[in-house]
C-alpha cells in the first residue's frame, strides 16, 4: 500500500499510527468522533522517510555507536543529527504539497491573520504504553513563510537529547520510530490548560484534574506559571462536583503575535487573583473530558484544551501512562474493592508469569476453601485465564492482588491487621477501615461463611491444644503427612508410568487440591501454638524485644539449615587449596561451567550436587513457578559461596553466628526469669511457653519450603520434560513457553499436543509471544503499590495516609523511623542492593533494600544490620535477622532514596530508629 505524503483529519487513513504517528492519530480520532478539534493536515511518516533517505545510514551509525550515559557524547551526537536534518533541501514538488495543504486549511477558516501550530507526532508517541509527552517539539503561531523550516525542525526533534535517552530507557529501537508532523489551525485561546480524566497522583479514576491559565497553554506546560488547579469528583450518578480549588498566580500569559511567533505578557495584579475559568466552564470541561475518555474505551486521557471566542477546543489527547492498572471486578462483584499486593507479602515485587499466577491462585484458593472462605469459587475458576472468575486472587500488571474487601465488612475486622506482614501496609489498611465504605455481604453469605469457618476452626483449635500439650507429636505428625504427600507427587510423575502431556498436567492440577488441606489441618495447628506462645512471652517479659530474642533458639528452621549447609560447603572449599584458588580467581560463569562439566574434585563436586539436590528447587522469586530455580541457574549460589569466602573473622562464621544466636536466646531466657515477681507461677509458665516456641515456631517456614517450593521444583521439572513434546510438534518454541500460559490454557495445549491438533499451532505461538512481550514490559515497572482500590486509588507507602501515632514519635534531624524487628544497635556504612546476585556487599556493611526472600539469606551473615523499605515481624528478612542476631528495621519508606552507598548510619533494631551519622 502506497502511503500518501499528506493526509487530512477526515481521511480514513489519518487514524493509522504508522502513517500519522500517535498525536496525529489521536487528533484524527477525536475529529472523526465529532469532538471540537481545530482542523489540521498531517505530513506523514512517508514524507519523513523520503526526506531522510540519504542521511539515514549516517544517523543510525552514530546512534549505534553512542554511549547514552556519556552526556557530552550524547549532546554532541544530538546536535550533529539535528543540524543534518535541518539542512536538508526538500524537492519542490514536496514543498508544493505542503503549501497547498496549508492554503486549503486557510481557505476553510474565516481568520484574516491565519497561523498554524506545527506539532511533532512520532509513531512511538501518545500510546497506551508510552506517552513520550514533551519528547518532540511543537511550534506555535507559525506563518506560511516559515512553515517548511518548522517542519524540518520537528523532524530533527526526534533526535533531541531527551528523546534519544527516553527511547533508550524504554528499549525502543531508534530505527523503528518514525515521525509525522501535524499542521493545525492555531486557536488563539483566551484560557487554556490541561485536563486529566483520572487523578495522576492518587490514581482515582472518577476524578478529573484541571490546570488552567490565561492565554496559550505553552506557559503552563513549560512550567512558567502557577496555574489554577481543580479536582472535580464524579459521583455514582456521574454528576460532577468541584472538590478542590486552588487559585494560582498566573504571573504571565503567552499570546500569538500578528506577524507570527509568540509574545509573553505580565498578568495584571487584579487578574492574578481571579480564576481564569468560571465554575460553569470548569464543569463543562470536566464533563467533556469524561466523554473523551469514554470514546477511548474508558482509558484515562491527558488532554490539552483551549477556550476561544466562547468555544471549548480539544487540542491534543494522549493516554495517561503513569497510572497503575486496576484488577477487574469478578463476576457478581460490585462496589469498592480493596486489594493488597501479594508480592509485598512475599518480598518479591517483580511481575509473575501467568503459570506462576494461576498456580498460586489455585493453591491459595484451595486453602481458603478449606478454612471456610471462598466457597463460591471452584478450582476451575482459579485455574482459568478469565479474570471475571477470580474472586479474591486477582491480576494486574502481571502481579497478584489479594481482595480483602470482605474483611472490612466482617465482624472479624476488629482483629484484622497485616502488621506482621508489612507495617506500612497495616497503617494504610487501618486508614481505609476508618475512611472508606464497602458493600456489606448478604445475610445468607455471612451465615454461610461462619458455618464453614466454624467447621474448620473447631478441629484446628482442638489440634492446636493437643500440639501445645504434645508439641513434638504435632510436629512429627505434620512431617509424616508431608512425606506421604511427596510420595503422592513422585508416584504421579513416575517416568515408568509413560504418561502423555495431558496426564502430567492433570496430576499437576491434582497436587494443588491436596497440599492446601494438609497445611491447613497439620501445619496451622503447629503454628498457632507457637504464635500464641510468642504473644504470651511478650506479655510475660518486661521488654517485648526480649521475647523476640527468644525466637533465635528455634530448631530445624529450613532457611537456617540451608545456610549452615552452604557454609559447610564453603568450609570444604576453603580447606581445599586448588578449589579455593578457583573460587578466588575464576569468574562465576566459569565456576558454573566447571560444576556442570563435573570438573571439580570429587568430594567438592559431591557436596555441590548434594546441596543442589536438596535446595536447587529454590530461586529468586521462587513463589513464581515460572521463575528459574537454582538448579537451572546456579550462579547465585556460587556468588554466595564467594561472599562466604570473604568472611575471615571466626566469630562471623555462619555456624558460629547460629550458635551465638542460640546462646543469646538462652541468656535472654535466664534474664527474664530473674525479673519475675511471682517466680513460682511465672517460671514454669515461661519454661512451657519457651519450649513450645522453640519446637514449633520453625514450622512457620516449613509449609513454604517443604510444601510449596519443593513441590514447585518437582512440577517444573516434570512439566518441562513433557513440554518437549509440544516443542517437537512445533506448538511452542521452547519448553519455558508454558510459563506464559494459565493452567487451563496449559491443559488445552497438552490436549492439542497429544491429539496433534496442528491447526492450533499459530494460536499458541501468537499468544505466548504476546504474553512474553507484556511480561518483559512489566519488568521495567519498578514502583508497585502496597494497596490498590478498585476506584483507582493507589497507596505506594504509608507516608500518603495520616498516622494516628505520628504525634507520639519525635525525631531529630537526620533521624528516620521504622518498625524494629530484630534487636541491637549497629553503626556502619550503607550498601544499597537491588539484586542479591550482584550485591557487592562487603562484610560489616548495612544492607538496605526493598524486601528480601530466601535468595537473599546468604547476605545476612555478612551484613552488619538490615534496613528494609517493606516488611513486618514475620517477613523473611525479619525472621532471618533475628536468627543471626543482625539488628533490623523494616517499613522505612523510600529507604533506598534516603540513604546512599558509603553513608555512615546507626541502625537501632530495638526502637526502630535510624540515624545518619555522616553524609
């Protein structure tokens, strides 16, 4: 298809992105939908390609060699490319086409002093995933004589410093981006500004935000004035009401000059204190903004508008790309919903694969049905790729969200809190409880809920009492049930059964109907007595911090056992001269190759293989079945061994730290005994509670490792083995493609593979490609809310909500507070860490990060203290810190921004305060 050189807004192909770019397409869409948009024509991307035809090789050659992190090199390259484009000589026939289109535009107006706005419109601009706002140039009040010059300057603006940097950051290939130029009738606005059809700060979707100023909008978008600011809330009947009104100074205004170009005037004092818009105009604009949004399938828009001669014009429209997506309502749900981040609870904020999402949803759904919740949903709903079937565990931005709305209308809401998971999240939840209204359940639903809850709670309480009296029996019974469960898994995946792909997936589905009831019936009844014992110990001790110290004596914690095993392996390497030299001198990748080639000395090779046999099912983001395990990607373990080899102080040896930690627990136990006023009663009670805590508290970690993670390792291995059949039949390209399917889709793929339904090949390949692209895009999202409301409101941290206890905390300058989770005081230098594989953490440094999961565990013996942006008493980082005696403070919002590498700080894990000692 031949692409025209120029198109007009009413033309059919004026809405095609590849031809007119994002801005041009949006204007044409609005124009064709009968919104009041100033008339325009568009110089297409074909014109851009023709103009740059001779220069394109040299331009992209410069960009290919460019180091975008070198500011001077970037500026030099940008200047050279822009000069090259501006000096291009256009053929006469192309100039004639542009000028004739300009004349046609002029003839359709009644203006004597006709000017145009010349706006850049890139093909990667004003899109739902990338807005590119402000990346290319716009020129106002352009005359016929300067039009060609401004068109070339627009083309050149595709290669400004900010545009090149933005594309590089967004991983957009420079060669794939083209530029069209919009030439639009200039509206001499008396008042202009921007309107967001959703609040870009809070995320609230039923609120329009308007900024307005006198004259052209250039003064506002360039940040030259403080505009009038309005927030207009739409009620359930779509009636607008001005909720916030702030009158800005509007010190200047920009207007057009009669001979072209613009002029800046100072606003008179009496006009500065006046509002530029009347209330009638404000509401008119808000209603129009929502109409525009609805025309874009309710996707929030960022609009530029202008009032001129009593008419309200839409000058530009682009998607708001900074809003976090909202999980969809499930079928039958209505009213306000509140959802908490599952990733925050796990200390894992990266996106999840579809298979990982649906596996967790299925497993957690089965658990909730066991305890009497979630009875109106089936396992098939949890496995489904249809979001309308997901009642509690929902998806947005490739992340799981737990709908806790029911807790706000339940009589249990008084005791409901999430402080043990994340202190900031709990503060937000308590605020939402006080300030929001949720739809109550029907009487029938409530009675049904309590009926099933009682059926579960009564047996659990009885078992918990039994396990409190006989803790070792309860723990051994739980372990026996776990062994039987793993025998069931292994029998179902037995290679001698010669399963087809469908049988394998069926067994995978059955596994997650068995594990949750096992955890609910046997693990919960061990964990409850341990938690009750801890709570009573906190009351029994004078200082609740001492009760936390007692948890260091717990036995058989799987995370601690893993670390000690890895330390013993490190000691073997340290004592073997040749192997130690390899670890000191060779790269991590080289060491991995030696391991995979079985080239280490036999004893070291055996110990490494034994470690991966037991713990190779773990990995970064291990709660996602779709993520690689250590057995597949062993680099992190070899990095951890290298870190352990840095430990030269015998007192910092991992096994020694563990012994010291346990000794500290017993010293604390003895100290508490000496403080009693009624020792005859309190000492026996202390002894009983401490023994229950010591025996049973480690079970808290067991369901995740021995139940979930070991299961994931086995399922991933077997599913990948069977997925080779789909690869051989060319339904998928590689075995890990199955990670981008939900469980119901995985079952369909297995059926298609076994039945050789080749007509479905293209369907699966296209679906997986689409899912992979979206997953990698979401990997770039580094800021994830703690809590989302269904009206769009986002809470990224607790600093955005009022704290009822804030007046009780007095902080000095340079002090910050969080939640103390592991006692002790430590002073040292900060090390900001985003990835445990490339931590660069030196012994004694203070580890500052967002959150941790078991992949971070080996850094704890090296760290002097721990500061987390997220977390609570039972988060991974808190538990491991207590076990190793590392002072820790969690819930310090924006800690990675507040502190910087090398900064000297003091961390007080007893009172939760952090003090900057030296900049």
